[in-house]
C-alpha cells in the first residue's frame, strides 16, 4: 500500500457510529488515509451503518475483523444467530445486511492484512495465526494470506477464519513470536486492535514494534471504561 497522505488508525468501532463521527472530526477525509482495523459491528446499535460509512469515506481502507466474520456466518447459517447475538450482535443489523448483497460482497472482500509503504503491517488481532495461510510458493506472503481468506469465505469456511481472527493478542507478552511474524511477512512493525488495552493512548510494545489501537471505543462494549477517543483513534507516525 502506498500513498502520500498521513495515516490515521481507527480501532474497533463496534457499532458506536455517533462516537466515530466525533472521533473523525479532527481528521478530514481528504487529508488522511484512514485505516479501520476491523470489528466495526456488534455491541453498538449501528454496526451496518458504521460499515457503510467506512466503505464510503474517501481514502479509507477497512480490514476484516472477527465480528464481521461472525456476522457473515450468522447470515449464511441461521443456526449461528444465537451464538452471534451472544457476541454482541444486533438482530436489526443482520436483517439490514441480508437485504444488501453489495455490502455482503464488500465485507467478504476486505483484506485480512495491509502492508504500508514504510513496512508497517496492519491486522485485526495481535496474533501470528495468519501464518497458516502463507503460500510457500508465493513471493508475497500478505497477498497469499488475503487471497486464502477470500477463498475460505466464498467456500463457507467462516469457522477457520473466525478461529484465526478471534485469537487473543499475544505480541505484547511474546516478543520472539512477534519478531518471527514480522520476519515471515517482511515487515518492521505491526498495528492491530481486537483485545482492549488499558491505556489512554494506543498501547506500544517492544520499542514500537507492536501497537494496539483497541481502547474499548464503543460505549456499548462490555469492556468500555470511559477511555478517551485517543486510545483507539490516532495518527500513525511513519517509520524512518
């Protein structure tokens, strides 16, 4: 991924569209490259609205999160609806998504990983489970992972994608696995969300090689602790 605009990272929104509008006011869309790390849906009341807003915001990329996978799974397999609701799913969001096939297709096409021009890897969860999808014959591990995720979603294998994207963040406590993951993907640092941190700004680990932007942003999230917006939404300083 290349571009000349500064990078803005947006952690897990989880349906809090009103707070998202507030968070983005200082960052006009035409002046920032905005990256959502996934989990725009569930807990809050406006998950589908958050997806549409992010999709339509100029200069914006959206990663696939485990809650988007769970929602797609519940949409395809009605027996999964109760499980999805237990994760914070809102039934009206599912009904709305069911009537919007272009949005369904767009969600499935979201990348699992993005590599920035400075060697930053953006992903949903701070875990190395994505490596199971690296094609050893590919010269680009990130493209091979993204291609495999799309194949799995189109093959109704949401369970495998869910297992990887819902794994607990480990990079803060396991620097060796972090370093091995960065080497496997030819990256210099990784940025993610998924597991809430307890800082008032993005949590930084191992001299900046791992950065967590999940500050429990949504006021409907079970882990919300009145953290400032800056715990989840902040500019990303480029690597030199």
